[in-house]
C-alpha cells in the first residue's frame, strides 16, 4: 500500500541535476508518509514487558449495551465477563521505529467466539496509551483511543499498583516463577471504518498470581459498566511478564 510519486519528478526534470534528484527524494518521502497515514493496518513489536491482567464478572445487563449485537457475550444471562489490563514495556517498535517505554491500558468484555486461534476474545470498551504515535495509528484505524500520560504499572516489593484512565488497581503480588507459555488474545472493535481486530501473540509469557482490587468512580465508563466503585477479579488476578509480544491490527 505505498504511493510512489518520484517517477513524475524524474521525467519532468531529467536535466535538472542535483535539484532534480532532491525533488525525487522529497516526492518519494511524501508518498511513503501519505501511505502510512492512509493504511489502517499495522503491527507493533513489544519487548521487556510486565502486565497486570484482571478478569471478573459484571452485570450482563450493563455489558450488553456496550457491545454491538453482532457479537455474542461470554458468561450467562446474569453475568458477563470483563477484562482489565495494563501493560508496561521497555520498548515498542512501530513502522520500523523504536518508541521507547510504552504503556497500554485496555478494558474489554469477553466474547463467545471470534478468533478461533486466540485463547481469549474481547470487545474493546476502552483503550489508552502513553505513546502519541501508537495513539495516532489506532485512531487512523478507526478506533477511539485515549493518549494519556498518567498510565503506570509498578511492582515494588510485594506491592502491586496499576493506573489506567479513571481507575486504579492496588494489591499484592510477586515476580512470576512459572514456566513460560504461549498465549494469544484478540480484541475487537467496531470503529468508524468498520470492524477492527487487534491480535497479540505472546510466545513466552509467564503468568503469576496477585490479589488486587480495582477502584473507579461511578460516573466513569468503567463505573457505569460495574454499577459499583470497586471490582475484584474472581476469574483471573495476575501479574505477568513476557520478553516479547507481537501485535497485529487489521481492519475489514
């Protein structure tokens, strides 16, 4: 999906010498930039990461309005399943360029079905990142994403803390000692350009155990989903580490 415009400059300025070559280079650079902005599909490679992942129950009647009817919810008539995730990585490579330290925060509703190659499928309720370039890429793909500098994940001794947009997770944990395993997660969203799948493959994730509580405000999007100011994670309460992860964002 590249747009090449340099050939026109060469044909019109064959006798222009160095100035013609300079114009060609500028035209090619402009074309590649335009292509990157118009291409809603992209990939990201994360390295040196830790994450908090919490999965718990929420009222199905509150979750259903947040997910388009074409998606089936996991759970039952009374309880849907919500996922809260905050990941912190030493680096992320986007479009071949290093972004440096990168934090992402996700809130989702678990789906029944979707990507059969994934271990879990979620519909995206909220997504945030501290990286402006990653934020712009998601926005170009049609997703509603927040660019926030107040995201964090820390494990100091046995004290675990994770901050996302309008929520805080506090608890106890430790560095995972389990053997690394493979895992894949697909997050879905119907954006302004159609359905978008964000699939992350973890080739060597180590799952740990934590005991934590999430706190939010009733007026926030998460607070409305919970119908409460706090949440615990009966399905999974985990502090994980992984050396690498590969994210692919693909639209219809």
